[in-house]
C-alpha cells in the first residue's frame, strides 16, 4: 500500500525556469525585473532591527493591507495579502472549489494552474486559445473557478476590460484575474473586483516592483471571498521582513513606474529589431516577448543560446513549441541577445 496519495503520485509538479549560479549568464528566462527595487526598500532593509525577529509577524499584514487599500480605493476588508500570488492562487482552489468541482484556465497560460488542479484532485477545464492566441470562452462553459491571466503568459497579449467583464458576467463561478504583469500594460481590470461579487484581481510585487526574491502577492475582491481566504491561510503566512519591505516598495510607486517605463521602451525596441530579422513577435503588454524565430527551430535556438550563456524560455508542446519567450532585460543584455541572433 502506497503512503502517498494516488493523485499526487500520478501528477507532475510545477517546473520553474532555470536559476543558474553563474553571474555571467544573460538571464532572460524567468520574467524577473532587470533593475533593482526602490532605494526606500534598501533603506528599510538596512534599518531592520534583528531583535524584532524573535516576535511573530502581524498575522494579517494590517499595515500592508491598509496601503494596498489606499492604492485601490477600497476597504482593507477587500484585501488579502499572501506569500506570493502563488499562495493566493492555491487558496482560491481550496476556498472556491468543491471536491467534485473544476478549475478552468486558458491554454496555454500560467503552467501552475493545472498543477494546482491536480493538487486538489479536481477536474481541469482548459479553454484552448485560438490560432492567433486570442481567447473566446464558449457560452455553455462551466467551472467552479476560472484563473484568467491578463495580460496572458506566455503570450503577453492583453484582453480588453469589456471582454473580461462580459465573461465574468456570464460565468457562475469565481473568476481570479491574475494581473502579474499589469504595470507593463495599457489598462487593468481592478475595477471589476470592486464592482462584481464573483471577481477577484491578483497582483504580485515580483515583477514591476523588483521583489521576486521576496514572496509577496495580494488579491482584491468582495469581502465574503476575502474572508473565506483568511479562514484557510497559514497562521503567519507572510513574514515580518516581507511585510516591511513590501510596504516600503509600495510607498515609492514613482520608482516602480520609471522602471516599468524603461522596460516597456526596451520591449518596443527589441520587438522591432526581432521583426527586422524576420521573427514573428506577438503584441506584448508584459515584460517579455513571445517570439517565433525565423529560419531556425525554436527549440534549437533555445539550446544554441543556452550554449553561449544566454537563457530564454522554451515550452514544449503543440501550441507553444514553435515559440520562445524572452524576458526584457537591460539594454546591454538585449544588445548581447541581438548580437547572438544576428550571428
């Protein structure tokens, strides 16, 4: 008799992007921000009193929730703060999906979604993207929870607020709009979380705030949905250091905005350069590009770049196998990539 749940034995775990130890690697594979976080964060880290670490952190991150509520014009009761947005996603699968329920998501999208469904051992109900990587959910579609990344990953494409609103209005379950890349995009869906009782909007400080090394994410939604998540979270799910550093980062929105603007400018330039090389580049509203190479197989290109110390991301599969995903790095890193592609 096995000591491990059968569903766990049969499932595949989430596979994150490669994290090399060699600092000489040009790392364009995990959508990290190439620029440091706000100096306010460094100052807060330097002034941290180690004596305080003997105490438990605030169990519900009151100060951080208050700041997030101020930013979005809502009540603290509409805000849940988690150990990265991944904890937010996991708690949603526990709070809003019965054992005989189902979890929906676009395909391709964030590859953690099907893993979370497998962890719960519930039905997966993926909605395949169309040939041009846009989406349209069938009118008779049903699921308990739908996880909608917008802008989507790995494609980088952004659906309109009206399209998302229409989908949420006709969907009977909970919709979690995952806005991990929102600060690189032209619009967002936060208003829907404050208007509609079945919609939640999740954000992370990993991308635009340059805090991937911490694990801080949050979600905004109606009070009943947020309250349900607080019933399920770990007793102290966000440590003291993460709370203080996140609060410091959110006190300097201007720094984040300037960094995001630099990344967007580099994204536009890289897109044009790749198109000039004959590559097919999807319109991106993120800090990465979804690219179909010219005159070379995508997997071969991925491997050849890796051999010369440049990491991009490759996703094997019928829909994704012809493309690579390139994180927007510094201008110097992008120049090194372009030099390699040209030769």
